[in-house]
C-alpha cells in the first residue's frame, strides 16, 4: 500500500492525530514562553539554597561558646537536682549488706524514733500522735519500706524542730506515697512522698517552725508543698499550721517516657 492509498483510507484518523499534535505543540510553546523565566529563576534559587545549606553558618568560636553554655546548664541542673532530692540520714536507709531484713530494719528505726522522740515531746508538753503517721501494718515491699523510712526521717526532723520551737501539739501526721509507685506507668522522673503535718497552738511557735524547716540544724532544708496558716476561732493568738513536706526522688528518663 502506497502513501496515497493510506491517506485516502485513513484520512480522518491522520487528520485527528495531526491536529492533536499541533495543538500540543502550540500549547507547549505558549506555556514555555510564559513560565520559562519563572521556572529558571526557581531552579537557580533552589541551587543557591542547597549551596547555602551545605555551608556552615557557625564559626569555631560559636561552637566553643555553645559548649561552655551547655556545660554551665548541666552544672546548674546538677546543683538543682542535688538541692531538690531528699537525702535520708544513715539510720533511715536500708542497709543492703546487712543480714537483717529490710522489714526488721524498718521496725528498728521506728522503735528508735519512738523511744527518743515521744519522751522528748512529753517532757516538752507537746502532744503528738504516738503512731507518728506510720501505717498500722508495717510495709512489706522493699520499695515501700524505703519510702516510709524517708518519711520517718522527715517526721523525726519536723517533730524535733516543733519541740525546739515550743509548738503545743501536732494533731495529725499523714504520709502519702507517690500514686505511681508500683503501677505500670511508674512515678515518672520526679517521685514525691508527701508528709502532711497539722500543728496547733500559739501562732509564734508555729511560724518559727515553718521558718526553721528551711534552716534546720542538720543543714537539710525541707522541700515544702502546700502550706496554710489559719487563726483560731476560739483563742486569740492561737492558730493552725498545715504544711506538706515532700521527700523528692529523681529518676533517669526511660525510653518509654521519651516516646511519650
């Protein structure tokens, strides 16, 4: 079949294809003429920005300054952590090397504190709960024992300060372990054992007690949470001090916490 025969037989089809090609060519030329400059400018800007990204915008002096600032921040965080975290006295820590069980060590500490603190309070005419806010049943889990021993340390410290300040009575002591202790989600990075005291009597000794929690003789300022001071409705010059002391423990972050 020669070209002429093909043309005669397929004239409509060839015309349609040729017309489409012509329309496409015209559209390409029009669009190219209109946007080629903008496209070229965008390509040039892209190349320029990629080049700038590969270049360092910081000098060696900038990096040295950043390292110094980072070291200062790390030191500040370490100092704050050491100040915030509660450090119990030796007699209120579990001795892991001792053949005596943690439960027995807890009972020994309770007996020692009761044997010295309760008689001191009676001699000073200060009324105090002889149970010292500790649970009626001794804790059995090592984690709980450690926290209650720390709470007992706080109670011994605050009660001793109250005696020295001439506080008339500590009506209530309540110990609350961190709600996350023993749970699957854990306590987070900051664990809080809260020891709430309610003291009553003449206002001046109560104010002095509050002040001395921040400058105790052993040099361990106590971390305070909620504090409320109210005057008595029945006796002028008397009041009620309710304060919460927090024994803080700091924990390293875990991978799961990082994801959250």
